[in-house]
C-alpha cells in the first residue's frame, strides 16, 4: 500500500507540473516566472530505486534537456522567433522534473556551466547545432525540430532502460510534451519538413496528434538518428 501511495503522489506531482507547463505556455513568453516550477516540484516524495543503466540514462537526459534550453535561448535571441521563447519555459520545467527524480534516486548532480555539458555526446551536439541554427531563421527552426526528434528518441531509450513505473510515467509525459514542441517547429516551417532522426511515420503521427490531425500534408522523409553531428 505504501508503494502504491508513493506512486500516486508522484504521478499527481507530474500531472500538476505539466498542467503548469501548459498554462504557462498558453500565456506566452514571460508570463510565468520561476515560481511556476517551484510550486509544482515538491521535495517530499519517497525515494526511487533505479538501475545503473537507468541512472546513467537519466543523467544523460538531464544534460540533453539543458542543451535544448540553451540552444533555444540562443536562437530566440538571434532570430526573435516565438517558438523558441515559449519552448524555453517548457524545457526548463522538463529539466526540473528530471532533476527532482534524480535527487530521489540519490544521484549527485554536477554544477552547470552555460555551454558546457557533462556528456561528450551532448557537448558535440550542442556545439554543432549552435553553429547550424545560427545560419538562418529557417535553419534554426529545422535544428529545433531535430533537437525535439532526438529528445524523443532518447526518452524512449530512457524508458527502455528501467522497470521503474514512476520513471516511465515521467518519460511518457515528457514525450507527449516534446511532440507538441516538434509540431510547433514544423508549423513554423509551413509544414514542409523531412524527418531527421525518427522514422517519418513517427514524426507525422506525433505532429498530427499534437495538431489534431490537420498538419500531415507536406511532411515526408526518412529518419536516421544522430551520426557524429549530422542526421542521415
């Protein structure tokens, strides 16, 4: 009974957090400050047990969420595009959710330095994508879509790394939100978009679900995954 009660409390916390994210995003950039995340994230949850593989994957995902936030901040300043301003808020909260879960798992979280990431793979992605998104506004949007596709692929890998019901529930909520981010970038490219990481059918399904099934025209291509700073 105690285990079920802890799970219920944690899932209530996740639901509250994503309700907050949705509300903040709907209000537009700058409408919600740090208090939104502070109100949603609670420190009184029970400990969670994760395997070494899941712990490593969770730390990687935290790095990746921060990478997305820092890229979008840079692109928002450079190109003044609304999706980057709005999605930065959500990425901040995604990272906060994962950090809260990592603390409950007893993980030590390193100090963060802007533009510097613990994982070499994430550092390479950041350096490459920062330069790519600085080329043009359209390329910044395409880079944002790639980041969201890669995020979904890595979230799915994180879910497969664990048998923790709580971690899987968090990942499922994050994947749904990430699908909305992907759809926002695709809309701002006029719905003319080729999948860069995931299979094309997955991208169409994710963006259609986020947009109510209205935006599939014009999207095609083949996903290939990350390969040393480029997508096949």
